[in-house]
C-alpha cells in the first residue's frame, strides 16, 4: 500500500509546478500593469509636456523655481524668473505636475 501512495504523490507534482508557473506569471502581470506601465505612461506624458512648451508658458522646475518661458532651444529653456533676470535650464528640469498646478491655480 505504501508504494501506491508514493506513486500518487509523485503524479501530483506536475500540477503543483504548473500552479507555481501560473502564479509567477500572474505576479509578473500584476507588477507590469500596476507598476511599470503607469510609470512609463507618466514619463511619456511628462516628455510630451516638456516638448510642447511655448514662449510665455508659466512653469515650475523640479527644484521649485517659478518662471516664464522666454526662449526655447533644443534641450534647454531660458526662464524669466523676475523682470530682466533669466536662467538657462534643461527641459527635463520642468515639472509637469507642479506646472499644471500653478496654471490651474492662476485660472
């Protein structure tokens, strides 16, 4: 009788491995759809925001500097932070979230 139970227990091992694979794939899918995909979408939206900036737009940098876009070059922007005072910064230093909050509060 003990030999019979030994073979039955061994036969169930394939199902356990299959369930482990399904669980692993499920965890990876959840991680992708709830972590990676939204972050990639957010980065893409921020890049589009930075590329669509125009002269006169009010923006906030990731360092918290408020200013108005004065000149746009390839990867840099010249910000007017006070009348006659300009800073040259990288486009990637513009915060989409803070700039949208600034412009929403101004309306």
